[in-house]
C-alpha cells in the first residue's frame, strides 16, 4: 500500500524550498533535473566541486534548483562565463545547462568557440524547440513550417541540427536523447561528466504549453507518444543525418565519443614550461621584454 | 507518492509498463488530480516512474518480504 | 628567481603600466579581445600572466571577455579586461550583470574617437557618460581617469582595491594618449603596495546568505568551490540570491547597490587640487587635458592671473561636493574635454550659479595649453 510521504530520497540534491519549480505540468525539464541529479548520485559526485552555470530561459532556473554552486548569467553567455570559471579553478566540474535559443542563437558564437577550444565543460541543451519563457517564439531549432507567435504562417527557416553543429565545432562527446529515454540519458550524463573536454548532450523536451499547443501536438502525454513513435536509437551514426523535422524521425543516441587534449591541459603545460624557464633565466625587469 | 508535489502531468502513468498508476479523483493542494497507485501488487519495481517524474513526487521504497 | 612585481624604474607606455599595475594588485586572470588602442594591455598580459601563474585568454569577442572575467572573479580570482569604445558598448549588458551579482572586477576602457568605429588610433573622451550610464537600470560604480603613465599603474591598483572592497566593477577610463605615451614609471616594492581582498564569510555554509550585507552595505563573498553552494543571478533577488519579483525586494536591492557607493562617496572620490586655494578662475579637467590645463594655469599665474586646476581623478561617483566648493570661491570654471559636452553637464549642475565655460575638442589632438590660456584670458577680458 503506497504511503504518502513528505520527502523524496533526492531532496538533498535540491536547494530547500524550491519545489514546486516553475516548470509547467508536462514540461520535461523536471525530468532533465531528475536524471542529472541521479547521474551525480551514481557517480557519488562531491557537490562541493560542482558549478552549474545556466542561461536565460525556462531551463535557466535549474541552477537555482540544484544544491551546488550556481550562476544564472545573461542571455547566451553561459559558456563564456563557464570558461572563466574553469580556467580560474580547473579542479571544479563546470556544467552548463541551458536552452536551445540561449545556447545556439544568441549564444551560438560562444558555443562554437568553447567547443573549438575544447574547454572542459559539460553542456546540456534542453531543446524545447522554442523560446518558452517569452511565449514560445521561433528558436534556432524550431522545425521547418512549425507555428510560433513569430512564425504565425509557419516557419520558413531551416533549424540547426545541433548534434551536427556540436560535432563540427569539435565537441569530444555528442549525444542526443529525449525525455522518455531516462535510463540512456543518465548513462550519457555520467559519461559526459567524466569526459575531459567539451561534452554535449541534447535533450529533446518539446514545450507542451506553447510549441505543443501552437502545433496541435496534443497533451504532454501525447507528446511523449510522439517522441516514442518518432525516436530511433542509433549509436555512432553520422550526425549530419540527424536532422529533426515535424513528421520525421528523431535519431537519438551517441554520435561522437572521442578524446582530445583540453584547453586547460595545454595551458597548464605551457605555463609550467614558462615558469621553469623563468626559474632558470629569470625576468628581472621589464627591460628584457 | 508525495501527493502535493504532483502537478498531474501523467508521465508516470504513461511510462509504467504494468499499469500500476492512474489518476486520483480527488484534487490535491495544487488543484490537480494527482497520480496515485491503483494496483501496487502489479508493481515490479522497475523505477521508471521515479526516473521520469519531473516534480520529485514519486519514488520506490523497497520493502522486505517476510 | 621569479618576481611577480617587477619593482624598479622604467620608461614605458601607459598600457604596459596598466597591465603591470594589475599584476601588482594580484590580478591573475585576464580575458580580452584585440582593439586599438588597448591591445597592448592584452598582449602584455599574455606574456606576463603565465609567468606569474595566472591565466590569459583571448576570447571570441568582448561580450565573452567580460563574461569570462565574471566567471573567474566568482571563482575567487582577481580578473580584468581591457577594451575601447566599440568593445565597451558590447560589454554593457555584462557590466550590469557584474553590478547585480556584485562581482569585483576591473574594466579598462582606453577611449578613442567615436561614435561607432570612429577614429581607432586617435584619442577622445567621448565615453564619459557611457561609463556611468551605459548599462540599463539604476546602478553606481567607480570610474577613474588616469592622466599619467604612473597613474595607469597606481590607479589600476586602486581600481582592484575598490572593486574588492565594494564588490563592484571599477572602470579605468583612460584615453589613447595616456595609453600610448611613454613616461617614467616607478613600480614600487611589493610590500609597499596596498592590496585589499574581498571580505570572506565568517559563518558556516548553512547560515551564510550570499547577499546579506554587512554594515557597510557590502555582503561578504563566498566563491565557487568553497563549500558554500552559492547562487547568483542577474534577476532581482533576495538575500539568499534566489529570484524575487516583489516590489520590496527590488527596492531593497537596487537601493543597496547604489547606496553602497553613494554613502561612501566621500571616501572614494579623489581630486587633485593645483593652486586652487586662492584661485579666481579654475579649470576643472580630467585625464590628459588636465595636464595642458596645469601648464596653462602656471603660465597664467606668471601673467598675474590667479588660475587654479581641480583635476578629477575619480569621475564617478561625480565629485559634486568638491566642485560646488570650488565654484563658490571662483568667478568662472573652464572645462576642457575631448568630446562635444559630457562631464561639463555635471560640472554645470554642481557649479550652480558660477559660469562654466566649455572647451570641447574633437579629433586627434589634446587641448594645447595655449588654447586653455586664451580661454582664461578671454574670461578676464569680460
């Protein structure tokens, strides 16, 4: 017989008093939070060494929910901020959790450079296909012909294929799951958290309140049915072929799974060399510049 | 079930492979019909409901079988 | 043997002095983007920071530069960036974030001709108002105006100290001339350089509230990785740092962010008074034009004119009281600026009924002492 309880085993991973969170009933962002916390727990991660950086948007609130150091940046700048954190304190685990618009429209430039540099940061993109917080407007991942308040006649823009973009920018680990793939998502999160370099996980979590409503996708549970019907799991497939269209297949799985020397490692190596040379030769005055 | 955390999204009801869960006919403090255990003898302890709940409103408790 | 602070006497350009001042103050993180006429600061930091165990990174743009600086500062490392007008404009949003999250940092703006791309290699003082009002919302910060290469060093150290003490971004508002001229620089011994560090919490993590202020209105600052599980956001927030959309929270926070500077303005504001004790005509100037003003005033004195200069070292908070006091005893105030009328508006306001003569100058040249002297003579002629 089920008993009514007042606390949940994962409550320690959440700041006090943050429930109920702001996400709508039927929003998958709570699932992302859930899976992320579980990944931390399974890794027995020391939360004192975690910094969660989020951007602006519905998912941006997540840094205020997790019981670890957190920072809610200006729109699109989470990765640049995270770069500063990681380089200042290389021993900390820095995780950027943000949305499709924040990371890839306004933040697109910072993403590709962080990936290019291979900054040791785990990036989780909560992709709800729109700018949810402001009312569901078109975003860089809104599928072609979809309806949004800024595409009232249907979108005429091709969306990004995020896993392709991430792979092309140099990310060392690239995966995509949806919110129904809870076990696979936890596995990927654990892998990404332990991988040095820029790991990228796209989590498809369609917004039922706005995107779903404007495109007549039905209830939140209908959207889960849609995800189940459209998802195809493929490991090591070509990310270029993983485009998302309304009515098409959503390819999920791991696309890139490699290792590459990180920015911090190269920087540390260089700094050591300089300091050794300094010990030997010494720079005594500005004159030797 | 932490009934008053439930927002009634139905994810747990949807994902449960054994149809253990359904919706209550009583409103909770949020004004929604929360999920509830309909038939806990069918539960096999897969834990999917706990993994997919966005609101930390449901979790499994292992009981010792005497 | 490694020496972090390169004590000694040098002949270097202002930008180098600024970078060395930062390092002497304890700056160990720099994120920047190349832009004339500030690039030398980035380049010098790129050479020096690895030597002192710090981190230099050239980011993809100025927006990212300031964002990375904030990240490093919140991780407990003193951090700085340097730019000019166009980059300064890009940094405005994150400047607001720095204010709102009370992140100590130093931002150097080496002013050039504007607006827009303007004259990249020529001097100007056209960003004076922007330095105070550039970001949206109500806020206060400190802006310092060096006029000498030595001040590029000294005021950068001062900037770090102010930023740590008040948990604000501090702006060094230099101009292309002081950034690029070469003058004597004395870097003192490290133990004579005053360094202020941010206040740390004295209570354990369970009781600490990241935005609960002390009596001086500044909250002690726990940083990432210290076990305090802090949270900061650009949204209006309560003392826990959690978003709060009530009117009370907004009033309380915005006022405190402003008052922590306004209430301490008399401690923060610095001016240099040159021959103002018995002055009948005063020049109020800042940055390199002040040097021409000093030269002009000395020449005027030789002609029997009682001229004096009040050089504003702190531009913001605006030295209201100093100027009002000066205005009470002089017949007129001359304001030479390398712009079309910015700080003169504030000076007019503070001077009340005392006439203020504006000497705007646009283009590559500094005011010549002769121009200012002629303005002085014109006033006397009536």
